[in-house]
């Protein structure tokens, strides 16, 4: 049995660290509605400790069974998060061209687990529970703590297992921002589908995940030489790399603004520049 960890990160530090100043402090912006232009950058003045970013007490702690830290420590911390740095290095290494099947599995696991583990996705699931089951809501919440790993994540990986991997690299001074709900599920016409129940399992959608201020991973449809979707036929274990400028970066950042649950994160310099610009165009 693991020692209890009360303060649990719903988005792991190993991911957020790449957006931090000196890997210790993040600049954050609260997601508020009906802000006046004067309020847009008001809460950007102070850095936010990486230690406390996205922390929710006992969010993954399970009361049933013999190990309350099964999800938080034994699975997330010891298995998935311990592999994140090696996966990040594969994806951001400019000379890395391929990965093997084991690495493919961990790329999908590390990145897609950040979608199904967030409070926003937990609440989306809860919104589908019929009124007749509300008297059992505590038990359902407890069961879902395990189900999001046992059922949701494997099915999410299966839906996107044949996707190709594209890495966008920013070619100018713009940067990606991220949030407490950082995995973008994109449907037809670049419509954000994060908050539509079960759309994460739609293999027609593409997936975008900013990896740091200068890199974004895109999981998109693989096609054979005849232009036919290769789902179920062949795995493309090559990394496609493409440089993009501020126009594409801004498009992805607008989607991140919509996806976020409560908080945006990024570097001090760019967060202040971005939200000053946001204030002008909002």
C-alpha cells in the first residue's frame, strides 16, 4: 500500500513543467465569464507555483479496496507519468523520425490519459446519469474513478490507435498556451468537441495537445497511397514535422481558451502579450 497523497494533480506536473518559468512557476489566468476589458489581465501579475497547479484534494483516492492510492500513485505516478519525459523527448527531438510499437502505445497512453482524467470530463460523465440514479451518486463517482482508467482510456486509445503523429513547431515568437483541460478533440470544421459526450471516441476527430510553448502534437488520419483511410490496416510509426507561424498558433490557442475548465497556463511573457491582444479583439 502506498503512502497517501492528499494533494493530487489532475493534470500532471510532468506535463505542466514544460510551460513553467524555470520549471517551477507557471503564469496562470482564471477562466472567467463576462470579464470587462480592464479585468482581462488583472490576475496575471503573480506566478503560480507548479506544486499547486491543478491540485484537487483526494480527487483520485479510492475508498474501496485495500489501496486508496491505486490510481493516483501506483497507476498515474508510477506507470504513466514516469514515462512522460521519454515520450516528450521522442516527440520534440527534431532529428527523431520514427518510433516503435511500444513507444506508440505510450505516446497514446501518456497524452490521451490527460483527457479522461480531468474534473471537467468527470463532470461531463456525471451529467449523463439519469435522475433515477442520483441517490447512488456517491457510489457512481467512486466507481468512475476506476472506470475512467479501466474502460474510458483503453477505448479512447483504441479509437485513435491508427492515427499518424504530426508535430507542429512554432517558427516565430508566438507560443502555445495550455490549460487544466489541455487535450483538444477537434471535429469537422475545426469545431471543438471536448464537451460533447462520447465524441472523444469518434475516430473521425483529430486530437491536438500542446507539448510546450513551441511544440504541439497532432494525431490525425492516416491514409494509404490511394488516399483511403488506413484505419485497421497499417500503423504509420513515423513522425511528421511541420513549422507553423502565429496564425496557426492563435487558432489552436483560441480552441484552448474554449476547452479550459477553470485555468489557462503559459509563460509570463507570452501570457501577458496574448491576453493583452485578447483584450483588444474580444
